[in-house]
């Protein structure tokens, strides 16, 4: 607030106070002459007080809160003292009464200054704490919090706003760090998973091109291996593209629906070749749940779970797809009697690009389960895993009906 606005506010307040005092004087029987005399005195007091306040306002801007409160107490009591001295002179108050009035005013000044200092302690402590917190946050200590309480509504709100800002900033930076770590993991994982099929393709193409392999049987074998490498690259690119492009809001607005039995059948058909090569049995038991409608995107979830089960189930094993439904949820389970997952690794199976050490040599980029979890959650459901080494693994998808 600049000096002009301060002067206007004080002048208006003084005029209102003077008008109120004149009303009280008139109500208590003051004569017209006395009222005019008081009016002149009040107008003079208003002018002097307003000028002094406007002058003091420009000086207070450079002072601390404690100094401001002390100066305000001094100024208020000093203004009262000056006004009373002038009024006492005009009203011919006795010197004895004037001395008593002066003593009382000095006492009032001391009390006002003491009260200002005492009452300002909590406010100043809160401001100091806010300043220290802002400095710490600016220096990179994002866990700093002001913890200001009962310092007044304005300072409490400022402290809460500062703490919320620091918390959001900390969360944003932590998210950026996680995203950066995921990007590094992505580059590492993709580099690893691209290197093997590309190296195989290059070696086989060069062998054929150089004439090292020229008999029909060897050529067919090489072509089969090259086809497998191309399929591995295709799955990796497809998983990467879908994981990046997956949009929760887009899925939420989808209107396409398919019966669960059709979704499961499509997923089983896409994995039948891998199961046949390992002589695995793929059994389905959907019951009444098979007639329920669901998002066609669930096909990819079941497909990824089946591929994972087939990959980690020994020959002549069994992979089962079961479903059940009640009033408010649909449960879809993919289980196997394969090698299982160690308990220490269960918490990481849904992480992108993560694979257990025993599975590093197996096909896949470690994206299938991460993609299954992402799709399931965007459909409003949940997915969890139970497993025991050498006994098998059970993935359960729970979706709202």
C-alpha cells in the first residue's frame, strides 16, 4: 500500500471517528458553540494525524515485523498523547491533571511496546521458519517442510501452500527421475534384445550370401531360424509400440465389446504353435463367464500371460485358462505347472524389461507382463500373481462387471 492510499485510509478513519465523537458530544448535551469548537479541533487533529501516518508508512517499509509493531505502538500512543495534550490546553485542564494524564500515557506506551514484542514472537518465528524452508527448497532439499501452526490464518495458509508446493515439486522431480531410469532401462533392455536376433540374422544371411550353406536342408533350417528371429523382433517392436501408445482415457471411452469366450479363444489360437512345439496342453474352463462381454483388449492380456506360461512350463506340462463371475466382478485365471517364480522375484514380475536371471536366455523383451498389467489397470481391474518354485504359477485378473 503506497503512502497516498495509507493517507486516504487514515483520513477517512479519523473523519469517521471525529463524526462519531461529535454525535456522542451532542447526545450528552454539548452546546452548538462547543460542538463547533470540537469540530475545529478534530479537523486539525485529523489533518496532522493523517500527514504523520503517511510519513511513517514510507519509513516502516524498511523495518522488520517486530520493529514495525513497536513503531506502530509508539506512533499510536504518541498520536493519542499529542491529541490529548492539545485538547487539554484548549479545555484548560489543570497542570495536576495533565501530569497524571502524561504518566498514564507513558505507562500505556510501555505496555503497548511490551505487548507488541510479546505478540510478535510467534509471528516472527513463523516467518523465519517459512524463510528457512523456502531457502532449503531452493537449495534442493525438497523434503524440507515449514511445519508452521497457529501463526495466524494468513501465515498458516502461506505455510500450507509452501509445503504443498514443495511436495508437488518433490513428486515431480521423483517422477522425472523414475522416468529417466525407465528410459535408461529401456535403452539397455532393447539393445540387449535387439542384439541377439539381429546378430543371428546377420550371421545366417552372410552364410547364405557367401555360399557357405547351399544344400536344401540347411537352407530350410536357416530360413526357419531367420523367421524366428524376425518374429522376435516383431514382437518386441509391437510390445514397445503398444506400451508407449497405451492411453487410459482412450480405453475408457471405447465402446467395442466381445464375449469372453471369443477373447480367450483368440488368445489361445495365437499361442497354439508354441504350445504344440513343447507338447503342452492348453485347457480352458470358462463356464457361464464365457458369455460375459469385455473389452477386446483383454485378448492381448491373456495372450501375454499364455506366452509367459508356455515359455516357463516344461514339455508335456499343462496350461489352464479359467474364469468365474459374480455380481460385481469377473475373474480370469491363467495357471501352469511349470518352474514357478522365486518369492524374492514376485514383486518385480510386472516391471518393464525385467526378467529373472534364469530367463535371460529365453525369448521376449520382458514387456509382456508389464503390458498385461497396464492394460488391466486401464480397464479398471487388477492383476496379481501367486507362485511356488517347481509347482507352477497362477496369474489372476479381476475386472469389474
